[in-house]
């Protein structure tokens, strides 16, 4: 592999400068799960918008404003972008702007939604909306031979396989899993295959394990087995493969700050995780089987930078771990030997804004057998799974603004349901508020700048929302009868020990008596002092208060060091202080 052009001693680079001047085909893989695709490209979340500073003083970029800006931020020389954790709730989230940005086409796998979705799923898949999901964007002009959603082939119609516009080559998939399990493995939108001619690109998002859930652990291992069956079948057929994405497992000790800190040996690290054992069987230099089945893939980054430490791609940003680079490398490219030899450069972009993962990339040397081919005179060769084909087949995308139109305009009635259904709901709301406003709401073609006359309060009139705020009848003295009706004396607080409700005290006594005795005030101050966060022993700083999110102590509060997570001994990192929050009961 050719050395990088400038900062060859560092694998951590900045996009798009890292790709400038390189003659090759650049492929970027990026997990955007911190916010998901819709939030990153929302029009009100441009690159100039930042979130408020968190407890570690970090203010993050909210988004890119549109999908074109997100793709452009990775570099104008990038030809393929593989995104993971897009978190689309269903295919209805795929507007033409997101699916077909200018100069690009895309291929999506979406987690099955609760209403049935586009993907046949089990109850597990249906319960996870707005979850997982991957998308591969390919620059228009680059040849795409075929594409498939899912890794098992269960979601690919037989007629597509017969026509030859599917990737194909499923190996012993049907022997390893029954059809129900294959549909389940593909129900969460975790893989898209795109045949780019020179090689087949796997875009994968491997499940993570956040607790001791045997079912999810079995699901993860089965998914990895399916990936192995598929890529080996392609290799056996003489095809080349590139597998990229978020694998949710680090390869070795050097790829995990936790493992380095605990001085774990590779063998001990492998014993802790079955997924890691699987990974090491696939990658060159691992513990694979003998002969043709032995480690057919290459970890491109680690081959180029075998001793690079701190080359992480994921951090716990809620703990501020990115500030101390206390992370792990779980995003990478795995290629067959021939393709790996054609890689001119690879790297990580840890400073790229938008996620708790860093984009990773490879550049395939132009002119090599593995370089991407242009469409030339063959046309775009649009695959049925391509978003451009789906949008063309579906026609114009429905939008929220389509529900506001004049009844005489002849707009379609089936966007949000039948006209009778929509009208009935709106008119029902209008009747409840004392007027027929449903027809007005649907007949207004333009709402911006229109000032509607307020229907004032009184007999039969609806009160404005402003009437609930601010002083009432300032300067007017209500009569005693009105005062008794409209301003009843406040209730005396309930004694939490006896739960007895005392009788109401006359207003005169409440206004003349002190609100609390000196002893009561002193007692409350003492309680508040006991409840104040303690100071951590390592830095003497007030602790932050956190809450347990799962397990037997779910919901229980605790105090911990306010510094970001980091290696032990680092003065700028978490000192490890921990103390349960006391619960005061009467």
C-alpha cells in the first residue's frame, strides 16, 4: 500500500483535506446514530446551529441543514458514502430530497415499522421503530450492477433473482436458518449490499449488546454468521468484497481504551466476547481455521497502521470521553486480499462533527482492477432498489403542506385519508370550540402572515391562550361574593406523615400569619445542605448527579466525578469517585 501523501505517521486525519490530491475512488463509512439522518439534514439544523454546552462544556453542531451539505462535508472527491443508524421510522421518511440528493442516488434498509412497514418482520422487529437502518449513497455516474436489502436474501423477490438484477450468491444460508429467522435477521434494516462491478460493498450495522440478554446475543451471532455465509459465497463465486460499517466490537486490546487500562491480554479479551472471536476468525492474522476457510479478510486500517494507539472511532460523549480520547475502534473496512492491495490510503476523521462516531475511509487506487467503473454509454443502469427508481415509481412525494388546499383545487384526498374522514375530524374539533373552523383551515392556501381575528371570551366565546397568563382584572376590586367564588383560599399543604387534610384556614389568618417559623426554615436548610452533591476526592469538585437507566437499581440516583471519562491517572479525567444518592424518608 502506498504511504499517505502528507501525515503518514498519523491515521487520524481531517476530511475532506485527507482526500485532496489523491487519484482514486474514495469510500466513507460513518455511523450517524447520535442524532440520526432526519435530524442531521433538517432544514432548521444548519452547520451554523449548535447545541447548548453540556456538563463538560462541549457545544456540538446540530446538523448540516440538508443531505447535500452532509455529503459535501465528507469531501467532493468521495464516490460512495455508507451510513449506519439512520433511524428512519419507515420509508415514508424518505422524501425525494433525502433519498435522491443532487448528484447522488441511494440504497436504504429501514427497520420494519409498527404499522406493518415495507419489511415483513417479527414482533421483535416491529417493536423497534426509528431504530437502526443503513443507507449507501453512490455518486451518479458510477456504475451500479445490482443491490439488495438485507444480508440473507429473504427480502429479495424471486423474480429479481431470476432477472439477474440481484446480487445473488447466498451459499448455505437456507441450511443455516429457516425463512422465519432470515426475515427476522433482516427486519431491523442492518445491511445493504451494492454490487459496484469491481466488488460487492456490504454496509452493515451489527447489533450491540447493552445487557445480559441471551436472545439479543444469539441474534447478533446469527447476524454475523449470515454475513460470513454471504461474503464467503461471493468469494467462492470469484467476486471481490468490501465490508464496512459499525461492527460494535473491537478487534484487539490496542483498539480499546478499556482493555489497555485493564491490561487485558488478547486471549482474555476474546474469551469475554463471542463476537470478537468470530471477528478474529475472519481477519488475516486472526485465529481462523486452516486451509481455504482461514481468515480471508484484511483489516485495512490495522495492516497500514499496525501499532497506532488511540486510533478510536467511537466515544461515550455523554461522559465526555471524546475529550480524553477514551474510546474504541469498532468502525472499519474489511476487504479481500486483492482489494486490500489496491487501497492507496485509509484513515479516521475523529474531529468530524455530527455523531459520537468518526467517519472512516479508504481510497482505492484509480486504474487498478478494483477501481469503480463509470456508467459511460450504458446509462445509469438504475436498480429497482435505488431510491431514484422508487421515487419515479411512486410519483410525487406527499408532504404535510398537501393537507392545506382549497376544496375546489382538486387535490388528492388519499394523502392523509379520505376527504370525509379528514373533514369529519376537523369539523368535530370545530364544533367543540363553538364554530365551524375546519373548512377554513383546509381552504387556506397560504397561512403565513395572515392575522386571524380572535373570538373573545364571554358567553359562548372561546378564551384565548393569552388569557391564561398574566394578571387578571388588575386594579379592580371584586365583590366579596365574587372573591369567594373565583379566588378560593389556598389549601394548607397536606402532612405527608398522617395524610390528614386540615380544614381550610380563613384568608385573613393566612395573610397575617408568618409563612414558616424560624425553626422550619432552619430545618429545610439543613436538609438541603445534606442533599447537596458531595465533592469528588480526586479533584475536590462538586459531583454531577446521574441516574441508573437499567438493572435492579433503575431510577436510583448517584454522584460521580464531573470530569470526562478517561484513563486512570489522567488528572483531566474522571477520578472514579462514586456515591449513591441518599433517599430521605419520613
